[in-house]
């Protein structure tokens, strides 16, 4: 099978929808990262998605709809705070975990009684969902364990020959996966995975007392510790290089990297550092989110063996960048201040 690269023309969207209706899966652009889209109501389609990704089948798939009105048959309840979040941040990079109905097969939900629902803002994704006429299950379109794809080229690099088609919608605006939250019947919102919809925005909206960050966001979970979100168990977003996050200011970062230079050693910095072998990932949290996965992929291509990453700011979308980098670095954080 050769993976076709489709455009965003009406004709190509119809072609993609036809492939999905026949049980196939298609690479789909969204504003976060590219997804691997199949029929969310079909156990066979879910199985195909797991097989193409090489993903453990207990890792649930997010279900994408085009309009809030399409949520009713999929979930048993939408608590008040969940509705407030949808009203404020959707369409957009937010996934809310809710109790599922039987219409969602357990293959799609990774065996859980809950399902993550997202309404993407990306026009191409919305057109594809509407052309299909049913919700689309779509995890990130990378092979399990490699960085999420933010261009159609990343998708074909990982999936060539494993999926029939990818729609090329250009590079993803946000660049990191959606904010995933669960919502208890008591209204408590737990952020399971940070994304562009930030902790601060959610706290401003519903009150800081009603929102918390799951432990796995910034801390390694202990062996055997109960995970709220199955994806937290897996080593994600990992480059082949041995990466470490370096904290401290710009001068401390530069000094640390100079003292630890060597062959195939790179610095992943903001771009304002004066260093050799510097691969910049952006000055602002938004730029960093946008460039992050492309830079991690590039480090693999150039054969980096050791990478020192300048720690991002940890507020706003910066927390999502930090969370992904912690996983890429296997939680190795070096404090370079006061050296
Ligand atoms: P991806 O599809 O690659 O963006 O990853 C989706 C992630 O969302 C999974 O790895 C889970 O961590 C999380 N997730 C999706 N559905 C659920 C759910 N029902 N309960 C808890 N976490 C979920
Ligand atoms: Mg993923």
C-alpha cells in the first residue's frame, strides 16, 4: 500500500470520507497535531488504528465531533462544569473525559467506561467529520513512542505504507496535543494532560478550587501507581537521543552547555543563545509549542546522541511544552543555576 497525500479540496475530502466509511483510516490535520482518523463507532476501525500506530490497545482514542449537538448519543452525562468548558473553549484544543454510552465500542475507549470528546477548530478536520456523518476516533498519527506529527510529511515518515491516505493541511497551528481534562460529578476538573487551553484559563473560568493538575503532568509516577489517564504510563514523545532539561537562566544554560559539549551533543534553546550546535525551538511558549515536535524529529535525523534542552516557561501553554519535554527527557532535569 502506498500512502496517498490528499489535498483539502472538496473532492479529496470526499475521497477521505469514503475510505473511512469503508472502515479505513486516514491521516487528518487538526489545530493540535495530525490525527489518525477512523469511525469511532466501529470496533474494527479502532483495531486498525491501534495496529497502524503500534499502540497498546488499552490506550483510549479521543472521539472528535464537529458540533456540540452531536455529543448527546455518545455520553451519559455532561456535568455543569464540563458544559462551561465546552462553551468557552470549543471548538478548540480541549478534550473532556465523560461517562460513555454503549454506542462507543470498548475498543475505541481502550476498555474504559469513559470517553474523551473533542470538537476541533481546524476547518479541514470539521469538514471531514461532517462528510463522514459519524464521530471520528483519532489519536496522534505517529508510530507509538515517537513524537506527535505536526505536518503531513511527519505522518508519511511514520506511516508510509501503513495507511491509505493523509490529508495535507499544512503545519498544525498549536503543535501540541489537546488539553485533556476529566470532570467529576462533583464538578472537580482534573487536568490529565496540559495543552493550549491552560490551567490558568480554566482556573479563571471555574475557580482555582475546582481545578487540579494530575500528578503525572510534572512528576514521574511511581511504578504501579494508579494512573488516571492510560497514556501517562507510556514513554511518549521520545527522541533517540538522550535528552535532558536544563533549568537556570540563559547565561547558566550557555555555560552548562559549553562545559558539556562534544560530538553529536546539541543544545535545544530558545534561539537567542550564543552557542554552537544550537537547534532553536522558539522564544515564546506559543512558538515553542508550534516547533517542539518538528525539532525533536530533526534531532533524530541528524543523529544527536545527547541534547540539552533549555527549560521553557511553565505557565500558559508553556506547561504543555514542559510536560512533553519531561517525557522526551525521561524526567532528567539538571539545575544549572548557581554553578
Ligand atoms: P492521543 O490520542 O495520542 O492524543 O492520546 C490520547 C490520550 O488521551 C490517551 O493517551 C489518554 O492518556 C487520554 N485519554 C483519552 N481518553 C481517555 C479516557 N477515557 N480516560 C482517561 N484518559 C483518556
Ligand atoms: Mg499520541
